[in-house]
């Protein structure tokens, strides 16, 4: 189909030399289960695969395996990040005033085409789905890459898609404009964040349809490199507004963040000009879509991060020797790493299910997202902690990437709602009674 062709072309531009290997990996799994899944080759794009149900199953389970296109996209992104976002390069950026790597983001967004994965082809995007977006999120998490992929290509794009804004979508899809939704990074799906920006009257010199915003928003992720901010504002009615990052009266102040690879910022608005994107129920729906997408995709980011921690630690304990033998041969170490492996395997199933439900518009998406965010938060933090501890003395040093992984895991565990908050949401969604209520 045209969407898959466009996406494959983007992947080819990023890593043409690795296409053969990734195709073999993508198809080997499909051959092993083709009899059970039916005619997988005839399902078309991954959007259709996410919606595919097994005959007679109600409600059924989406296909959670990675397809050929997804594996090619992964190879392209991984090759780019390995070349441009090695841990020493990432560590060096955390010591800069602005840790985001704008040059890397331009290549990832425009060169590989990751900025427009979720955008339909008629708006200049790849016409892909959340399945492909989740693959990129895994790789960004794996590399702890300092790029605004989550904020722009996922969260802000989901909001723009919801309101069908034809002015910003083409530029965001092309990577020419980076956008960010001005809400606290800790805001969780299920409830609209309390608006802290209010709508003011336009000035006499303002063109028709202009608005003015005043207020502040604390702890916004990916706002520092953004060209456009999508700002929820209280008014009559409540609305969502687009604000140029260079507008007079807007100030973005970096704050000290636990995760130096994803800086947060406090935004202040002093009679800032804005354009209305949506109002009332449409604005609420856009913010809800953005928060759901953010929670689902950050779960995939946590999955990639946990996998990297496990691989790094297993590699180290195989080489580090103590008492004349590799430390990985000691049973206590094996047990700890086996627990991490089980957690990562479970997290992969949860994250892939959430991405597949979003891609298919499945009514079970809210349950899947709550489950994925709760599971992946716990697994990523545990994997990061074990990485630091099992590396011994070197794991506690600044010159080793273990602390980058642990800090990203800790910060991600708070983003878009904590694990406990999502477990409470999950219990409510499936009508699970509280302890002692039975």
C-alpha cells in the first residue's frame, strides 16, 4: 500500500545497508507463525495488522509481532542513533545549557521521516500507525537520545490530528516545525489537567480571530526546542491554542531535571498572541488523545530502555571476573538478571498491545495503556537499578552510561502518570473492587 511504501522509503534512506538483515529478522518470525495468524502477507500495512483479529475470537488479540516494515524502520533508527547519539555524546550534552540535540533531531525527523509517522499522507506524513511510532520510541529510549520525538512526533501530533489542523500538520510531518503540548510532564490520561493559563481579550491592532494568553505552566517536556507550543487555556469556553515559540511575552525557563537528556521547562505567558485550534469538547478530546498517546509511547520508550540495561549488564557480568570466574556465573547474579529478563518480556507484551490497540482504535485502548504504563515503569526502574548495582563500582561513576539509563527510567516512571496512578485507573476501568471491599 502507499503508506507502507512511503514508510519503507524513509527507512531505506536511514540505513540502506542494513535492509537485508532486518528483512530476514522480520520475516523469520512471521514464517514460524504464519499458519496460526493466517495470511499475514495479505494484511497490508501495520495499521491493518493492528486491527486484524483471529476468526471467531471475541474480542481477540492483535498481532503483537514486529513486521518487516517495523524491523526495517528499527534498523534505520538504531544505525542513526548509534552513530550520532553514543552514550559519550549524550553524556556530553547533559553538561550543556541546552541538552537537546537539534541537529540529530532534524535528521531523525526529516531524513528518516520519524516526525510524520502518525500523519496521514494527504498532510505530508507517512500514513503509518502507533505500531511504527512505538518502534521508534523503543530505539529513542534504548539510546537515551536527547531529541523531542515524544513531545513533537507523538504528543503534539496526536493533538493536531484530533483537531485536524491543516496549517501545522504538514510542517510538523516534514520535520520543519517542532511542536510541544504545554502541559505538565506528569499529567496522566483520564482527566484534563487544571488549566493555569487564561484567555484574555485581543488588542485593537490584532487581526480578526486572534487571542491573548496569560499565565504559566510548570514542568513541560520538550518545550525548549519547540517552534510552536500548543497551549490549553481557560476561557469561555475552554480551548487549545497555538503559540509561536518566539512570540513577545513568552518565556521558557529551563529547570534542573533529574533526566538531563530530557530537560523540562517552566513556561510563562504575558499577554501572548495565539491562534485558536479548538474549543470546548473538541479541545478536551485533543488533550485526551495526546495524553493517551504519550502514555502509550513512553511505555515503549521504557521497554527499549530496559532492554538496553539488560543487554549492557549481561555483557558486563560475562566479562568481569572475580575469584577466577565470571561474576555472571554466580547463581545470585543469574537470578537477578533472570528476574529482569522476565520483566522485560512481560513489558514487551504490554507495550506492544497498547500500541496495537491505539493503532486499531480498539475500545480496549484505555485498559491497555494503563496496563502498559504501570508495567513498563516498574520494569524500567528495576532494570536501571540492577544495571547500576551489578556493574559494581564503575556503575556508580559519571563516566559510565548506567546513571543515564537510571535517571531516564526514574523520570519516565513519573511522566504521564505514575505506575500506582495507572494501576488505580486500571482497577477502575475493569471494575476491580478495592482490597477488603468484597
